[in-house]
C-alpha cells in the first residue's frame, strides 16, 4: 500500500517538470519516454537481481535501493523546476524562436536548391548542344 502511495505522489512533480522544460510539440514524445522508463527500469532491476541472487539474496534489496538513493541525490543536485531559474528563456518563447529559425533555414535551403536546379538545367542544355558547355 505504501509503495502505491509513494508512486502516486511521484507523478504530479514529474508531469510539472516535463511541462516546464519541453514545448507542446515535444511533450508527447518526452512523456512517452518517461512512461517507458518505468518498464525499462523494472527489466534492468530484474537482470541485476538475477545476478546478485547468486552472490547473496539480500543484495537484491540493498543494491537497487542504493542505486535509487544515488539517483535521488543526483536529481536533488541537478534538476531545476523551470528554465527561468537558470536564466534561460521560457520554453514557449524558446520553442517559438527555434521554430522561426528552422522555418527561415528551410526557406533558404529551398531557394538554394531551386538555384542549383536552374544552374544544372542551364549547364545540361548548353552541354547537350555542344556549344560553350564544359563537361
């Protein structure tokens, strides 16, 4: 019962953190990765404990618990609630600026490709006639 209670109170802070750090376009993928990590962690723990039980069955309780404490200490030290606490722009402003830059790059790339096609067509027709073209 306590396990379910602790797992239940873990979702809201995780959801809040993902919401603050990822834009609406990225959020579905990041939530999917976060949700899958539980199954991957359970499989990794099973593999770890299958080796530890050969040494001492009590290690199956101690080692995963110690790894969880190390992970919690890492998160307490490194995880911040919002990008603004680190002096970064708000995620929606950052993602809008990134989207604007990627759109301008796409337009420049398509204009460049159109020029290259025009040059190739021009060279191809001049070279095919045999006058003035270099192969």
